[in-house]
C-alpha cells in the first residue's frame, strides 16, 4: 500500500514495523496522512492517535 503525503505528495515510507513515517491528521474534518516534515511545518494539525 503506497501512501502519499496529502500536502507535498511525497511518498510516505513505512518502517519495518509497519508504522508510517508520517502522521495521520484531521484536516477539514477528514483523515489525511502527511509526512513528518509537513507535520512539523503545520503544527496546528490535530494528530489522530491510532
Ligand atoms: Zn509532505
């Protein structure tokens, strides 16, 4: 399953544990996935803990 950052469209890698190298956040009421660098630039995003 290839995930892409919703903001910069970079591919989001997965670790060997199956965790994404990024975060799920809620943007405009929808669950989105963003990469670590975009999340750092957009600290107002609400993390969704899974
Ligand atoms: Zn990004």
